[in-house]
C-alpha cells in the first residue's frame, strides 16, 4: 500500500524499513531485538513519530488480521507507535492531510477486536507487550479495560501481574478521558464503547 520512498524516518526516507520490519516479525530472537532497536530509533523515537510509522503499523496489523504470529517486539512496536505523537507530521491520503499519530491510533483501534481474540492465547513477553498496548488504549476505548479485566480473571503468575498493572493504567487513562468530557488527544472524539 505504501511507497516507502515517500515515507520518512528520523534519518531520511524509509526505503530500508521493510527489510528491518521483516526481521522484527519473522527473525530469530536476536534479529527481532536488533530490528526493534533500529525501528525505534527511526520510526518512533522517544515519543516522536515519523510518517514511516504508518507503513509499520499497517504491516504489523495486516499480519495480525491474517492470523500470523506477532512476536513480542511487534507488540512493543505497536505500543511505542500508539503512545507517540507526530508533532505536525502528516500523511497525504486521497488528497487530504492526516496527522500521522491520529492515523496510526485509528488503525490500531480498528483492529481492537482482533487484538482481543489474539490476547487470549498470548503468553510471556508477547502478552506483556500486548498488555502495554492495551493499557494505553484505555485512553481511547473501554474495550481495552474489558479485555484486561478478562485477562486478570483468568491469569496467574507474571501474566496476571502484567494484566493487573496495565488494567490500572487503562483505568486511570479512561478516568482522565471522562474528566475531559470524553475527548481524546488524537481525534477529539470519544472512542469508548
């Protein structure tokens, strides 16, 4: 869908991102960790998003929708993208400028039903990093809270602790959203269900 040469990273155009992204999603544990560090430094760096985040988000979510395994660092990359901001960076879609952070968040929120289905079968770091994402989604949707509540009720050990910790995050973010009249930072709309 995306022409990577037209997308930007922190250090320039994004034509090298697809090969790194393939390592993140399909490489060995060492390759996945290295790919994450590379993508984090270029796509979502310390809270700043670059337009290449759109391609990364769409690629990971497409694999998720197709039922492909998303490893731990794929979940962590979605989390980092979801919580970052474009700082006046826009994509042109159908001739209209769209803020990069709003685009990525909306795509992830649209995939929440699939994330819900997949979360049930995750374990270890896969679940921990998916739970990070769900915790942040609490700012935009009460569905994340319901998913985390379910996981608290059925989990034990480290999985239970991850679910509890992120349920607390999601609940606090939802409370802040309600105090702000249901408006979210990204779109100004209430995405709660």
